C-alpha cells in the first residue's frame, strides 16, 4: 500500500471555494489561504442550526506508543456517513510541529482517510500556531520590559507565573534563566518553555466564543503576584488589545477537505495529556451549522480527552453529543493484556481477553456521563478474524454496538458499516442529557477526587505542599468554580505510564495546580508530566526530506 503522503499526493484536490459552495458556506465569508485552504468568518455560526445537528464524539481506549488511529476513524466515519447520504463534516485539531518532527510524523489521519492538503496542515498551515506562539511570547517580552522599566519605581513581582512557549519538542528549554549579562539585558530571573499546545493562549483561542470574549479572556490572564500579594494580569499590563490583534485571524476556523472532497474544519490544537485536548468551540459550531452530522474527536484516551470534552468544552459551549464512539485496536488491547510492544502484532487471544478490561472501564466511564456508546474496531492487516470476532461478541454481551472500521485502506466505503451503526443508534437510542463528572460549585479537591477516584480508579489523593498552598490561593482569588483540566500520562489510568490495563486502587499525587484565569480552568499537574516534551532517540525528523521537489516522511 502507498504511504500516507503518497496517497495524499495522488488525490486531485478541488478548489476550496467549491468545497464551501457544496457545503453551503457563503464564499463571500471565506478568506483563501491558497487554492485549497480557507478561513471562514465566525459570524457564519448559527446557534439554532447548531442545536439541530447530531454531534458525535470519537474517543479511544488508553493508547499505546503504537497508536490507536482515532483521527483516521474520525475522518473515516465522516466519509462513511457522507457515503450513505448523510451531510457530515469532521472537526479536528491542528497538528503540532513538535510531534510531527518527533514521534508521530503527522496528525492528519492516515491511508485513504485523511484531511488534505496534509503536508501544509502538518507544517505551517494558516499560521495559527505561530500566531499563538507569538502572542504568548509577546506577553512575556512586554511583561519583562514592564518589570525592567519600572524597577526603579519600586514595582516588582515576587512571583512570575508566565512562562514562554515554542512549538518544538526541546527538553533543554524546560527550565532556563533569562536576563544574564549586563543590567541592560533585563532582570535576571528563572523561567522556562512549554510547548505551544500547552499555552494558555491556545486554550483561550479554543474556548473563546467570539472576538470580544477572546479579548476578555486575554485581559484576565494571571501573570504573577506583586509583593503585597495582589494578582497582576494582562489587563494591568495594558496590552490586551495588542495581543488580540495578533490573534484576530487565528480565531477564524480553517476549512480544508477530506480525501473524498468533503468539508473538514481543522482548528486549534491543545494536547489532552497536558491541556484540554479539543479543537476550538468555533470550529465545532461552524461544522454543526453546515451539517446534519458533525464528527469531532478528543485527544488520547477517554479518561483524558473525553472527560475534558464533556466537563470543559461541552459545559462552556452548551453542546451535547448524541453519541460517543470508542475506538479500539487489537494491538492496544493485547498490550493492555500484558504483551510487550514488540509482540503486539502477533496473534494472542488470551492477552486480548485480558486487555478488554481496559475497554470495559472506558465504556463504564462514558456511560457515567450519560452517553450512548458504540465501539469502532480500527482494523490492521495483522488482526485475526478470531480476535475481531471475540471483541464483537464481547461488545454484544455488554449491549454495545460494534463495527469494524476499514477506512484506512478503503476510505468511506470501509466505514459504511460503522456509519450505518452510528445513524441507527442515534435514531433509536441517542444519548440523554449530559451528566458532568462534577459540579462547578464543588470544591477543587472534590472535583479532583470525583475524576481521579470515580473515573481513573484512584483510592487516595495526595498533594504536594505547593499544591496545597495553591488550593487555598485559588479560593481567595475567586477561581474555585473553574473546571479542572488534569495533566497526566496518557498511557495509563494512573499517573504511572508503565501500568497498563484497568488499574485500580492507586495513589493519585497532585504535584501542582496552574491557574489559567483567562482560559477559566485549573490545570492539575499529576505525576511526572512534562509540559515541554523531549525528542525520542530517533526523531521523525530523520525521515523527513524533500526529494525531487516533493516532501517525504510525513504521515
């Protein structure tokens, strides 16, 4: 079979204005970024139509380093639904350059279920990530300048909370010292870099409902504390207007096309292990405005992405999915059943039987939110019929719909079985009212406990001294009603990435709590989690090149 990028190049794209016309988007409200990419004015969102669209969330079991293929399933399901005559749009996150050149090599789907042009989407795209990086670091520069220019007036911050960001995996930048050298170089202080998807600006862009809300949230960003314990914000710095200007174009959702020329929105890109893991509310609502069925995904496993999708995104956007699709693979189930990663391609029914406990726990959690769930088995060429039949039978006993997804090899035709199951389930048994994991009025400790104990399976919650201090400070500042965004490993229900399966009765240790006052959420740092990833021993960058004028190595 051709590689992903060979398949992408083999497909003759249609002009984006044609995609817009066929979708019903007025072309006078799109701004072209070349022939095949456009931004759509957010004014085109129709809240009445949003409420009429069937929203479907695609999530997954606990992933492995071999991947699950959730994005491929999301795109494939959209293709399958369009194939059976249902007007469908998929809304996804934008890829980050860090993983593209690090571990993944790309994040635009795979095989014959991709969003295109995949090379541009995986690289600089419409510049949204660069705008977010620039806006974040502009705040850093202006804050440092303010401190420098006012140091002789007696003004200073006893604690600076605002770090810098870069859309590159670079462990060397996690902790740095700035302002070294002569006094004219600024004030010497400790700082550090997070990756751009972890930026609060990224979260703000994805949660803002319009330009006015974007500016309001930017003004509320907490930068640090004065020596008399007063919060110091972007509003105090007086630069919210300038930062909003940098983000003005980035706020509009990006319109592209699938391998079968149907519309797709790709906008925003927070990771789910260190951020809230969902594409922008604006992109999702834009897709819902112009489709009868809208497919969207949430990052990593359901314990991270789906929980944050329901508790943060849906709560703030006022939307509710009609159905949740849980993606599983035989490879991942075997790994959760005790097989080492280098042997998960080999048939092993006994390990598969052990590994389904992980799937069952995710199913139980999703039903906890009041969701109707179907299982999408993302098929690989080395999966045996015996393994597929076992999962199908197991799901039947659980009363859960099951369908095999072959969109990777067959495009929309390979997802017709899944599409028909999705339509039938929504018509006969749609999800009820969304039940959140916690109430906004709950204390922060209660919110953490409800997620960690009820969903993850923890038996005890412990806090570092720094986190305990933050809990008190959060209440004093009036941030106690914010939803929580837990940052932890994606490879386990626990905070230990090496504990697979359906682990229970473990200690859940909270190291720190980051107050994102602009995004209006509390990022709970649990276990050994880094907000600036490092590169692997053999980064994907070693395989990315230009050969005869064509980009190779992206996937």
